[in-house]
C-alpha cells in the first residue's frame, strides 16, 4: 500500500505566488526609480509661477509583461501642459530649455542603479 500526493495544487499556488512577487517587485522598483526622476525634473525645471513644477508627478505602475510608469505632467491642466511643451521644445521666439531631456540624461544612471538595488533587496527578503 503506497501513499500518493497530488502536487498540482501546490505547484499552482507556488506559480501564483511567484507571479505576485514578480509584480510587487517591479512596482516597487519602478516607483523608487520614478521618485528619483521626478525630483531631478523638479530641480531642473524653469520656475516662473511654480505651476509647472507643482504639476510634475508620476503615474501608477501599469502592469503586465512589461510594466511601466510615467513621470512628467500627469493630470496637469491644458495651460500648464502647453507651457511645459514650450519650455521643453521651444517656440518660434523662445529657445527650448529641454529640462525633461536634461533630467533624463542626468538621472538615468542613478535610476537604473536604484531599480537594480530594489529588485536585489526584494529578492533577498
């Protein structure tokens, strides 16, 4: 007389746990990287009234196979967006400030390092 176990339910639960952990780790890492990008943009942004600087924010992480997060003019009104585009890209009578591009270049290394550290720390916990 032998003993039999049906491991399919256990394996299914472990697979679901792995997916959940992967999603949580990527959300955590992307949020930490986005915080750095957000602060760099705010430091480089041209300040007149402060409305543009106050409108810089990050979105929620969008999950899936390739999770992503946006940093920039999130939920800003049309005037602030128009002003931000003029500052970034310039106009016929104004030279572009390129604060977003400058911020991306400045913080890229730190953001990637922070994301990497976050994932490593979450794996070790």
